[in-house]
């Protein structure tokens, strides 16, 4: 395809108010056939009332709350965006004085 047949078209980001934002505290990432699969899970520990309850816990279930498939060519941009946000978060956390 030559440059004359290409056209840049802006993307308008639409964010419906009813869009969910599930909580995920466990993430699995795998690559398969040039696509990165990101699976987000919520793992909630069981209620533990005293030390005897700890002995009864043999597993913690993690429930899948979202799955994304990201093409390999988009994944570096995804990583860059995540790193920029993490860097901003860390800078903000360092700027907050610790309470005494």
C-alpha cells in the first residue's frame, strides 16, 4: 500500500457511564500466536476469625473478571503507557510526606 492510499483518522474515546471497572489483584499474561492474552482475576482471602481458621484454609480462589487479547504490535505501546502511569504514581507517592 503506498502513502497516497493511507489516511490518518483520529480516534474518539467513548466511555459509557455504565462501563464496569472490576477489581483485579492477580494478573496472568501469556503470548500465543502473536497475541498477548491478559487475564485479570480477583482473589479474596477467606474470612479468618482466629488462628484455628488459618489451619482450615487450603486454597484461595481467584475469579476471572476480565480477559483482554492485545496484538503483539500494540503491546509495546501498552507497556509504555503502563510504565508512564506507574512512574507518575511512584513520583506522587514519594512526594507525600509520611505522617508522624
